[in-house]
C-alpha cells in the first residue's frame, strides 16, 4: 500500500485528491493548520473524514514540517497548502508569501535532508502567466499580476531549483481555474451559481459583480486532481500545464449559470466597480498539449457540465 501526504487537505482540491487516492488504495494522511476539518470542508462533504489520518501542521514552521516528513515516510507528498484567494492577496500580501513560498521551501528542504525517494507535487497556478491571449504552455514566460501570483511563481522556481540542484523528484502542476460544488462561497463561480439558485427559488436580490469581460479557462476540479496524480506517476519529474484549452468570459459564465435555472442574467445582475481588483488578468487560457501527450491526461468536462454540477449541488443544499 502506498502512503501519501496531502499538505493542506481541507480545501476543494484536498478533498477530491483524497477521494481519488483512497479509491486507488493509498494510505492517506492529510494536514491542516487546525489538525481537524470543519463540517463544510471538502473531506467532510465527501464523507472521507474517517478514511484519512489527520495531522496538525503549520507549513511555515520549518521544524514542524521536517518532523512530520521524518515521522511519516511517504511515497508521495502533495503540497496544496497556502492561501487560494487572489483578491485577498492584495490585502494581505505577506500571508500569501509566507503560506505559499515558505511552506514549499520547508517541504523541499525536509526531503533534501532525509534523502528519501519521495515524489513531491507542488500546486502551481495559471496566475503566474498574467494575460495569455495566446494559450500558455510550460515554456511561457511568467508575468505575475498579483501578490498571490508572485508567490506561486517563486514557489514554482523553487521546485525547479531543488529538482535540478538536489535531484529531487519534484514537479509543479500549473493548474488553470477549476471549479466544483466544493468551492467556498467567496469564489466568483460559487457566488454566481448560489445567487442564481436563490433567485430562481424566489429571492428578490440582485447579484453585484465586477468586470464581466475577464476571460478564464474553467475546468472541473475532480479532473484536475487526476492530473496531479498522473504527474507523480510519470517516470521523471516535470512541470505540466493543466487546462481545458478553452476560455470563456465571466459574463458568459453568468449567462449560462442563470440560464441553467431558467433565468435571464441581465434581469438579475448589476455592475459594482468596487469589486474590480487593483490589477487583473484580462484573458487566461492554457495549452494542455504536453499533459495529453506525456501523461495521457485531458479535461473530461466542459463549462456547461461544470455549471450543471454546481447548480445541482446548490439546489440540493
């Protein structure tokens, strides 16, 4: 039985990744800062709390990270920890840097010191590329536009350094936007779907949104955790862009989400300039050709399938 550690297991990706690994017969350990998960965590909502051994860990604490990695020899470590909100990183840049960069560095240092054959996955982000009117691939030059993106770009470079300099099996999955019913309510996709379902149920509210012209490459989170696992099954450590290869504007997402509940979004959505970020990416789209060719991964769900699943979950809640 393989053993995997998911660092930062309480979020959307942690829940779906734990489900995938449990189904594949792994012994799964997960960490969170609190040492437990809340009732609305991904693990709890997927019914997996009793299937995973949970541990308390502050990724920015080097000694604690080294102790955990030494105490739990693992075949694979998935680093999903750190803040996930781009908007929040403008308000708290130091938290983004500490949570993303230091956590990654301490895990890599622990693996280097122990010299174990553990395979290490780091959660990268499409935000590192900035605007990508031409779909970004693994060779695209980084152009981060937020503190979150700067931190992710630094973490990705750190992973590559430890791979080259110390021979670690360390790889980054550069994931474009991926959604699911497990998204927290402050994410715009969940905000849109939840409002559409409430309004269809009789709420007279209007949904305030920022720039509807921004465009994103939106995928389905369970597809993307499959890519994480495949990256670590490859015979050598490499970085991979994980994306659908198609982008849609936020306005299109809103229109389709409201249409899925039988409404016209134009009657229920209003513009709120205060919701615009200090700097934002106009278009984000990835080129997943390498992932298809090398690890045999492709996105199985299109935007409409993602929206249908999120709407069904919101209606059932």
